[in-house]
C-alpha cells in the first residue's frame, strides 16, 4: 500500500557512509512507499568500521527545520533517532508539543555498533523525562532498555518486565527488541491492552549496519500509511529480516542492510 504523497519525517543524525541515521531512514521511507523528509540533529564522520567524530547541529537550526516542515508539509508520522545532547532533546520536545503529532516513534539511539557513545550521559535524563513520554511507540534494544531502566535483561521474561517499566514512563507502546539475546530473534510489543510476541529467524549475517534505524523508520512509514500498530510492527519486522538476509559487503567493516532488496526480485 504505497502512497508517495504521504509525508513522513525523520529527526536524526547523518551517517556519512549511508548505512544508518538519516540516510537509512530516507531509504526506508522510499522503500516502504512514503514521502520522506528530514531534520538533521548531528553530522557524524563514520563508515562501516565505526564512528570517528560527531558534531551537533545548533538547537536553533534544529528547531527551525522542524517548524518549517510542519508548517508546510505536516508529516503523518515521524521518528526520532540520534539526539545527543540535553539541549537538543529539550528543544525538540518543546517544538513538537506545538504540533502534537499523533504518531511519534522514538528510537533511543545511545551507542553505535562500534561502541561510540551517541548520547551524552547528562542527556539520558532528558530523554527519559521529555521524549519518551511523548512517544506513540519507543523501540529500544536490550542495551538501550537496560540503560533506560537500570535493569539487566537476560531472557524473554526480563524483556517483558523491563518493557512494562518503560511503558510506565508514558509511551503508548514499547517494542522490546531481542536481537542482542541468544536464540531466535524475538521482539515483544507491549501496550496497556496489547501484548504481542514476534518471532523471527536469527540470520547469520555480519552486515547489520543501520538495522535499528531501518526498523523504526519502517514502523513510522507503516503507521503513516494507516496500518494499526500490531500490523505495522509485523510488516516492519518482516522487512528488516529480508533487508538483513539480502545485506551485502561494502567497505571493510560492518556493511549495510539492503533497503531496496525488493527491487532486485
């Protein structure tokens, strides 16, 4: 159900290698079938081998990017990815409150795959208190969920318990991503009256750069297109699984997933 007249927005950092961040989000929006727009929060110097430098965009520029997009092309749904500082988080939250978006997907990006910290320590409190409560859905992986709650996750039961803790912070839904645990790739969707387990095949692929960004932007696109939350997550999990299955070698490190694998079939 593609509709390229349906606007979607990503608020995130730029990945100079094109595998994650703004670039992955825009590729995903296009692959799923929506009109993608972007608000850049930071510029990163990174490639398949790691993140080497991060430079934040000014809060004034971030605010103005959001305002001019919403005033002219209001997104049907949007996602927030990398927001590294307390000031940036506060400005984004305050600006979005003026527009009250229905579908806000928060992907709490904290650490890159190479171990580079993408969220300043003092910013975690602002993320928890200001952005997470505004979210329609938040999509933490295991390390991020542990960082948010301070609780260690070892298995599916821990994922359920921690997901409920995060739900109590204010979002409407929490998608706990279990990719960091052993066994099948199991994700858990938790809401006040919703509990869904999504089981998927664990693929033996090294090229997984941008998986979190891609999944959250896929959910954003499907919500914008009118799918309910369960179907949006189900379709997005199928999409990221195939994008990983069809990932490819490029560069000398962890390569990207294949956002446009359907075009080759």
